[in-house]
């Protein structure tokens, strides 16, 4: 990595951190110190900010805040009366679907959440919280002393209440994440699996690989049954999608295409030349036109979109 590339990535990192309304004063002071350390720092940050302002002009709307469903309250409503619970569950699901584009089923021992074009916050009965991303499916099963959920598809950030006697298990396809009390993000989409830890410790069992313990600032990614890759991540960027942005640092363009396929709800097809590219940049989560314009601004690609798919080709140099 060149010195200039390192500066550009740090500028991008600062921009994402400071977009959070809850960024502490210490972060702003550290940012100011970094900004004043060199004119190249200020120039790099200005470049990121200018691009974001330009993209704002094309944004149709800002990302919506995630609604909240209280699982304990929902269960209480279900068991309060002997009348058929299914009708009440359907009523809840119908009203929520109209409001935010998600479905909720309450079945004995299981609650299943399916989001479409809006994220969702779920308050679990043990005090834990799950932040479910768009186009994701979560099956929650609290049975006696067992705390377990299954992320069947998509992405979720977890903030788990500490309970040493009852480990919290997240199943994601052939992978498993076990925690006692911590905060982390899990992706399970197609053949991609990833975990990033914000705080605490998690035990991750990848597909056909030994169990790995991850601590805060560590991440693991695996595609199919390939050897899992470990990396470092800033604790405040384990789930940047919750601030309405996707952040990439030297990631394969195939990962970007996979993510866009989820957000746009249609396949993003890469040409052979585009598949060879790696991507560093931030994409604001918005409508299709905005996200694809950002991709073209950050990467040397040409994008052609239709109602059925998006095709991405590498631009010819010169």
C-alpha cells in the first residue's frame, strides 16, 4: 500500500466515523489532529467530502431508520389470550409489511423475520438486540435455557446481553458463531460468510475449518469452503450499513457485486475484466441510480442497467 493510498483510506475512514450522529467528542479531536498533521490529509478528506456532496444531489431519498419490534412484547400479546394466535400474528405481519416491507411469523418456539427494502431492529426477550439488514431472514428460537438464532440469508448486527450460563448461538448456513455477551456483525449471502467483532469475544466455526476465536477489531471472511481469511477492522466499522453506507478497503469487485445484488434485488453481473478488479471506496445506500453512479465514480468501470440485471465492465484506460 502506498503512502497516498493509506492517506485516502484514512480519510474515508474518518468520513464514515464522523457521519455517525453519536460520534464522541474524542473522535472529533483526533480527527482534527490528523487533519492538521499534513496538507495532504485535508486534501484527501476534502476529495471524499466533495464526492459525497455531488452524490447527494442525485439521491432520491435518505435511508430510512430501522423500525423496532419488541420480541418479548409480541410474545406477551400472543399468550395473553386463548384466542387463535395465528390470526393475531397475521394481523401484526400485515400491518408491519405495509409500513416497512417486512414479514413476521410467530410460531411456537420460533419467530421468523424477513425484511425487504428496509432494515429492522428486533429487541429480544433476554435484553439482546438484533439489527437486521435489508433482504435478510432471521429465525429466532428461545427454548428454555437455549438462546439461538439462524441467519438464513442476509446480514445482521448483534448486541448480545451477557449471560455466562446461556451462550448465544448464531447459525449461518454451515457456519456457527457462539458468544456470551458481545457486539458483532454477521453476513451470510450465497457462498459468502463473514464476521466482524465490535467488542468482546466470539467463537466462530467456519465451514469445514477449525473453530477460531475472534476479539474486538478482528474479522473473518470465507467464500464457499475456501480457507477463512482473518483481517483487522475498526470496531466502529463492523456494521457501517447501519449508518447508511457500505465501506470497502481493497475488496474483490465480486464482493461489491454480491452486495449490490442484495440491495438492488437483481443480479449484478461482472465481466471477466471487472472480476479482476479490487475496490476501495464507500457507497451510500440509496436507490439504484445513486448506488451505480457512486460505483462508477469510485472504480474504473462502466455500468449498464436494465430492469432484469446490472452489467459491469472495466473501463478501457486512455
